[in-house]
C-alpha cells in the first residue's frame, strides 16, 4: 500500500506544514523578541500594566493575520505576496485603534516589533508554501482531464497506467462524465479513496482554480449550493450598514466637490439614477454620478472608453470608479452591498435572461458596488462576456464567505488604483 500514499501524509510533514505549528512557533518567537527583552525571562511576573495589553494585542493580531492569509491564499487568483502587507496592517490597526479609543496603556516597542515579525513570518510562510504546498494532481487520461495546464499554482501529471508509479499526490482528478473509463481505472480510484487520497471531478478542480462555475450543465445539487449562508448574510448586512454610516460623513465633502465639477462642465443633474434589478429580483433605483452629456443618445450600454457621450470629468470618474460612490446610499438602505454581483439595468436583465441560462439565480444575494467578476474580468456588456461574468458570479454565490469578500476588497483597491476594466 506504500504506492498509494497521499502527499504530505507523513507525521512530521503534517506537523511542520500545519497552521497550529506555524502559529505556535511564530508566537513563541514573537514573545522571545518582544516580551523577554523588556520584562525578562519571567515576563509574566512583571507588574508593568503594559505587558498584558501589548502582548495580548500583538499575539491576537499575529494570529488573525496568519489565519486570514492562509484562508485567502486558498482562493483562486490570490497566489501573490502582495496581500501580506495590507492584511497584516489591517489586523494590527484595528486593535491599536481600540487601544487608543479606550486609552489603555501599551508598549509601542512590542507593537512595532510584533508587526514587523508578523510580516517576516507571513512572507516566510508564503515562499515556503509555494515550494512545499504547490498542489500536485494526478489526472486520469480520459475526457477533459487531459486538457489541464500547470497553472494557478497547481501541478498536473497525466497517469499512463492505473498506478501512482510510486509518486505521491494531493489528489486524483477524473472526468466522471467520460464514457471511456475502463473497469481497472474505477478499481484504481477505489484504492486511492481507501488510502485517504481524495478523488475530485474535473469540474470541481476547474472551479477552484479559475474562480468560475460552468453554467452549461448545472445540476439540482448545485442549485442547492447557490443558497448562501443566512448567518453570513446577516453579518454582511450589519457590516455594510455600519461601514456606510461611518464612511458617508467623511466622504460627503468630496461628493459635494464632484457634484459641483459635474454641474460646471455640463448642464443637467449631477446624479444618474437608473432602475436596476436587485436582491431577490426586486428593482431599485441605483445612484451614480452622471458621467455623460444628457443631450447625446447612444446604445443601452457603454461600448468603450472612447464613447463621445462621456464628459471629461466623467472619464476620470469612470477610470477610478469614483462614479460609483453615491451607491453607498443604496448600501445604507439595504438595496446593495459593498461586495456582490454588479446589478444590471432592468432592460439588460430582460435581454440577458432570454440569452443566458440561469441568469436570474445571481439575484439570490444583494448586488454590490464591486464584485468577483469585476475584479477578474472587468466590464462586459455583450452576451458572450456576460456568460463569463455569470460564471464568476456563480462562483461568488457558491463560495459566499467573509474571506472571499476580503479578497475582492483588496483586488478592488488594486483595480481602482490601476483603472483595470474601465469603460
């Protein structure tokens, strides 16, 4: 049975590559480099009131940083070290703000050393993970399994015979829709399963690597998975409401300035209000800054960034997504979320429902100012582009979670700074 051994299944591999070991070893190192130099080996006996607040806060921020990055790096399109600094910074800023607001005493030295040690530990974990945690898949030589490429941080090996050939893999991938699979290969899959080597369908692996759910042949089981968590829906709505209440007073002067610039450049309202299809198929009036001349007509959607209807200030607002800021009011009233599938106009929604299968299922969650499709695909108006966008939207709904929302938030910031997908 040694031939059928899962990769990283040896006891020392399971320990060294586990998150528990990563946290404990990093936490011990953090204590040695922060608490011991200030309060000595028996730091817990110190009467300094700073020790409890500083050390507990730093360890908590270290834990949340490493745990969050571990979750994010498992999502498609997140195989980049650029998320380390923003995640660690946010995880340290939140408790620091709490300490400042409550006016508790703390050691700035412990916090700074802990922050930079967290960055070092997360960078080290990322690069070691790329070397030792790259997923190795064994592909059965039937159907679409033969078409996989070594991309998305995974390595694929096509098996030539019903044996692992003394190699160790994280999982086996098979196209179960193929009618070409002989009985000996079915017995091989059974042996792998008995040896605790997981067997996945090509469809599942494609979803996990591309961040898209194929919509051509959705099954009844998949419709069930498109029902998002009610608990996280409630938490997400609460976060949206509180964040909108906090942001609006700060950005209000900025919104007034933009409204004034729009009015100066061209006559008409500074707002563009359009009926959109929203949560549970209900329509609502979505707010945007007006970016076009009101006396020029065109298609029902923007074809390109060179559209002559777009004003000069409008091009700037569109490029950096500033025209979407008034939608924070829609978020406040529960019509939208900060993160979710982009709402389409009522007319376009009817058009898409005639040409794109299962389009209406994207309304099972609240539409968002930014979404998984926008940060991966950009703007899409034609039907073919909408089908790909819908595949991204279905992946978001199927994997509806805080960690996916956090990844979209970071990707959105990058999108805003680079102007990716503007039109």
